[in-house]
C-alpha cells in the first residue's frame, strides 16, 4: 500500500502502513508498540511478516562497591546486546461490517550483559546479566458501526520467561520459567477517508504472570520460589490527517502504567529489601511525523518519537531514562506485494543506579524489513 490522493480512501488507510514499521519503541522493558488500528484498516484480506534488528548501546562510569562502600573509577563498557525479532499479522473480512485480525509479536524484551569493563581489579559488575523474552498472540474482532466509526476488541495471550545474574549482590541469580498470561484490548476509531483523517483510542489491559523460579544467593542458598510479573496496562491515542493530495501528518500519544510495575523475587527482596526492577512514575511516548507519496508505487515517511525522563534511580539491568528516536521509512508496491524498509536512530536518556554509576550518551539503532501481501 502507498499513499493515494486525499480524495481516495487509500490515503488514510495506507499512511500508517509506512508510518509505523513495527518497531515503535516505548518505555522501560517494552520492545514494540502493538498497532491493531493500522492493520484493521487494510482492505480485504491482508497478511504481513516483519523482521527487526535492534542494537542499543549504553555504558556507565564509576561505581561504589555495596559491600565495602569503596568507590571505583572506571567504565562498565557496553551493557546491551543486539536483538532480532519477528512479527506477523493476518487481517480479513467476515462480512461488510465485521472483520478479524490475528497478530504475533514480541512486546517486551531485555538483553543486558556486563563485561569486566575498565574497573581496576575487576569490579563485580562483570557477569551481571538480564534476559526477558516474550511472545504474544492477539485476536481482534472489529465492527463498523457506520461508514466512519469502527469499534474493536480482542484477547491477548502472552508468554514470558526471564533470568538474571547479579554477582555483586551475594552472587544472586534467578531463572524464571515460562508462563502464559491473558489480557484484552478494546478501542474505537473515527475516519473520514476523503480527507485522510483518522483518530483512534486503544486500551490494553495488564497481564499477570506467576513464574516458577529457581533463585540462589550465598546468603540463602538455592531455593524454588514463585515470582509474579505483571506487564502493565497502557492506552494509545493515534491520529492522522491529510495536508494535501500527497502528504499526511500523523502522530500518537501513548501512556504506560510503569509506576505500578515491579519484579520482586522472594529471595532477592529478602537479601536486598527492595525490588529487582521497579519504576517510580508512568512513562509517556509522543510521536509526530509526515508521510509523502513520492511516485505511484513509492512512498516515504519520517517521524520522531520522544519519551521524557521520569527521574529517579534506574535499575542496572535497564539503565536509561527516556529516549528520543528519529525514523525514516520507504514503502514500495509491486503487484499485490508491499515492501517496507525502515531505519531508526536515537539517543537514550542519562541516568544513575544505586551503586552511583552514571550512565550517559546511550544510543539505539534499529533496522526493519516488512513484506505485506493483499489477497
């Protein structure tokens, strides 16, 4: 799909296809923002598959040993590993008013790994790791109340597993096995295709997970425990409107309830008297961009996303506070196929952790390729 003239329905339907290539990153542990509205406005039966490569970089300076209170000068080195993710979706019509959507994505991800860095004598950050993997299956039904208003709702099944090692806290480690949790989404959209206008509001419930965990510390020994991780509720407001027959303005505002999120493994909280991961405030993500028809088959977009700093102390397992990214996309139609490529670059917000390590000048790079097919 590409951007068509403002007078045709294709402008409103297709700009979101190239505007959001599937890796609109959001706050904290979120890997990508789900996009049901974009897909529900595809004509007829439509399927897609996408691949995303994410390469974040962040490092920290200095640290205070929690056991001796001695301050060390040095640098952690890069603490983030690169990641590759896949997603797929299928949209179809049941009748003139009712349509369905099936989506596979990976909403949350963490891959943190500290090496020896440049600390003299090997400061005990070395060997600190954190990994979170998720897969989510979403099924949505949408109903056209009239030619301008669409309501939709669906169910979500989310698989999550996590593990971490923190040698500088009593050689602590946790391996939390996979667990499936369930939630829902609901929303509504208003569209006037003749002027490229569309606005929508989508709510995503939180999802509760109870993971069977194996924890260890030198203070407690090995223990089998249960760790509860509740991925947060969120809401997204999207909008787009035609500026002229070949140009469209679009954007979004997203709220995520990270202030109500925490990971509190029983052994870790017993040893440290604090959660393994928590956030002091909710996170907001603001996006604004332009889409442009370049030729009959080629279209492009450029957009900027910003997450303000929430302040406070951040976890060593995900040390950044806020983010600003710029993304460029190109979309090309060939017969029934649509090919989209995207490049995103951004800066991560500075922060510090409980060990007085200052994390500064972080960056993130992402590449995406998506192939869509209209049946």
